C-alpha cells in the first residue's frame, strides 16, 4: 500500500511539472512571436538599434 501511495504522489508531481512546462512553452511562444514582431518592425523601417540594449531590456524584464 505504501509503494502505491508513493507512486500516486509522484504521478501527481509529474502531471504538475508537465502542466507547468506546457504553460511555459505557450508563454515562450508568445514571447518569441513578440520578439520576431519587434525585429520585423525594425527591419521594415531599416532602423539600426543596439542589440546589447535590447538584450539587457529582456534580462531585466525577467
């Protein structure tokens, strides 16, 4: 009985981790599309921008 309950608990945690990963992947895809939109915007208007500044902005936002 103890081994069965331990297995059920680990299954709960596995489902929770999987759920969190799915949410993270969905958020990352939204973030990725947002970054692509920014790059497309800058390429469209042919503006030069500082990649280091953009990189620091994303580092501070997390």
